[in-house]
């Protein structure tokens, strides 16, 4: 069984969803430390041809807070909540996108909820994207597994806890800290995600900009987004480390 892991992200990008699609099980790392200036509470969209941040405001309590404990800053009685502002920004940014009206109402409903916890809005936006992009990989939260360890030890413990024989590592920091010898000794193979970002039409006429939230693909290509994302997934699932 192939397992992949990652911290929860707000309106994640296509590479995040590609790795989820390639795994048999995806573990959301919600019990790890919250990282400022990361994607746990923000995402990139294309606004007038330039990538812009959409950031969920969070309460700054302790630098040691776990993601699962992170609270959203929702000022009481604020009729123009951050969620509605995000929706209005998206509506303006993708005003010329042919499929915004298809997905906009559901996204408006999600962004209007004003949940208390960051993990809840992250999960809602992930569920929205999974449904739209036809991704059915089972999900579990790391907080439910009650495991200890950090970095390689934690990832290996997760793999062993769920019965995985293969760990699908991403394209980021895990390439520098995963201890292959430790995994080999435990009988768990490490493979690397190979993601080739699809190039597709983006409204606005600017040169193509990769790495944006997956809503960029949806708003521009609608139901065809499923084939655009999954095309390279079907061609090549994973590649073993040389």
C-alpha cells in the first residue's frame, strides 16, 4: 500500500492533489506544529495576471501551537468576514473565467461558514476540490493515530501504523531529511512524486503561471479539469528512487 502525508493546506495547489491521487491512503498531518508563512492558512491565486495571496487570518497565541489547535481570527459581528472578502476577491480575479459561476456558489457557501479552527476550513476547501477533481483517495488525520516522533521517525511510524509498504514523498523538504536507511530496515520503500505541472489556458492573457490554487484550473476549465490533472497521473503513477 502506498501512503502519502502532508500538512493541511488552504485551497491547495495541483501538486498537493496529484500526490493524494497517486496514493492509496493520504494522512493529513494535523498534529504537527503550525508553520507561519506557509500554505496551511494561505494560497496563491491569479489576480490581473499577477499571483496574489489569499490568507486566512489566524490568532497568534503560541509559536508551539499545533495545526489542529490553530484558531481563526473571526472578529465578532464582522459582516465582511475574511471568508466573504476572499470570495469577493476570487469573483473579481476570475470574472472572465468561463466556469466561475459553476463552482462559485458552493465555494461561497464554504467561505461564509466562518469556522473557529483552521483545520476545518482547510478540510472544507479540500473536500470541495476532491469532489470537483474526482479524487477518492481515503483520508485519515495523524492526530487520530496518537503517534510520536519527528521527521523521518514520525513518517515511518505513520507508515507502519497504517500498514504501508511504500511512502510517496513529495517534492519539498522531505527529500533532505528522510532517512532511507531507517525506512529500508523497516521494510518501507521510499518513492518520489513526479509531478509535471499541466499548462492550460488562464484567463487574463498573461504568460502561464504555475503553482496556483487548484481553483485556478477549475474556474478556467470546469469539468475538463479532471482530465487535465489526471492525464499525467494515469501515464506514470510513481517512480522509485534511483
